[in-house]
C-alpha cells in the first residue's frame, strides 16, 4: 500500500487463532467485520459506517486505494509503491535507497512471496495500522510466513548484512 497516514483503516490485532484482523477503523474498539464499499475501511457496526460514510477520511482512503489499483494494473507491487519516493510528508525513520528499491523490484523471490494473497493481506493490515511499528512487531511475532518474508526482504535490500 502507499505509505499514507490512513487512520480510518483501523489498527491490527491478533485474533484468537493468532491471525491478524483489522479493528474497526472508526471506533477502533471492536473487530472490523465489514468493509466500506468505497474505501475498504474496516468497520464494526451501522453506527460506525454512518459516521464514516462521506467523511474526508473515506475520500482520502478511497484515493489511496485507487492509486494502489492503478499501480497494480501497471505491474507495480503494492509493497513497493511509494517506497523511496522521498516526498518528505512522513517521518518514517527509514527509507530504502534507490539501489535497495531496485533489488526489491528485481527479486524473483520477493515477487513469488507477493503472489500470496494471505501475505498481501497481512502487509495491508500492517500498512493500515495507526501504529505501524507495533503492528509489524505483532505480525512478525505471530505469523511465521510473514516473519520469513521480512527476513527475505531484509536479506534482499541488505545482502551484506545489517548496516553499521
């Protein structure tokens, strides 16, 4: 997904079975069992949906979703979309370099991993979280497949090991 602050998309929490589920993106209390047809924001009730529908947050999330679909149609991975853009709008703490981005795009291993719809869903949930760092830690700790993907991604962008 594009790296946009989308507070309306909800946070990530492990369900009883350890699987990642989105919390309601409106009240952020109950599990988001439904998705807004316009922007795919998770919501828990009719009350939450009514307060969300037509909001600026819905419009922003819908725009981000449309950009994501356009990138997918152009053959660009949602994970790679927006990385290294250097737009300065967010303080992400770490940005990939152009060389690292090239390695990710060219990696057949990563392309293979990203074909898995379950893995893409976890990536989207992490990206949609209000606290991405915590969501990433939770996903890595509770999902072996995602943990392995992160390891392969790290090896791809830093083949010599961690920077000193």
